[in-house]
C-alpha cells in the first residue's frame, strides 16, 4: 500500500469523500491485469499504475509504479511516500538492505503465495532520467489491523526527523497533522 505526506500537510493513507482530497479514482483498468489511478491532493498529483505479467505458480508477477508531480509553478514542497507491506498475521516479512542502508526489497512468505520478494528500484526523474534523492527506512511493527497503520506511522514520525538531500541544507519535519 501507499501513504503520502506533503511537508506541513496531512498524512494520507486512504482517500474518502469529504477528507479534503480534491479528486481521486481509476482512469482505466481491466479488473485483472492492469490499472491506472490518479489522486489529486492540495496541488499534488499522484498516479499509480500496475500491470501483471501472467505466469508462475501463483498467477504472475506484478509491477507497480508511482509518479508524483506538482500542479502549477513554484517550488515543490517536500514530499514523503510511504510504501508498506503487510501479511495480516498470515506470514513473515524481512527487510533486504543494500549496503546496509538502502531498503532494496522485502522478502517474505505467506501461505497463499509461498516465498516472495518485493523489490524497490531507485526513484528516477521524468522519463526515467536521473536518479532522485530518496531515503529508505523501514518500520517493523505488530499492529492490530491495517486500519491502525496511519496512527502507527504518525506516532513514529518525530520532530527530530531530518531530511538532508546531498548538497542541500537540512530540513526538519515539525509534526504531522491528522
């Protein structure tokens, strides 16, 4: 799943009517093998796309891409995307670190799937050009259900959280709105 946070804004996990998200919904899909959705939230346009390549013992391999753009002109606010993986208590998950710093994958096992791996590619700029800065972290936690996930992530963000891309001054996060 996906959560997002614009610096100084709301931590979002779902899109519901009357929650301030201006527009969201599927743009196209076949209900089985591919889909595209778009979420517009306070000038941010999040586009998620997925496609399934059939095959294997469990129906196929999935690919998922998230694109984030700001509408209008001016400097883009700091944006954090939180990807999460959960087994609903029916399996195990293990972070796979590259160079002991970058979360490269999540390996797991589940009764329905057997062994599986979710791989995270480094983020890129438009048209796949140029690597964008990203910080990869993971939070392993036991939660009583996905409905409590937003609260868990909100509680784990602290005023001491610091964002420092190469060659730029450090910026601090100051709280998260509900």
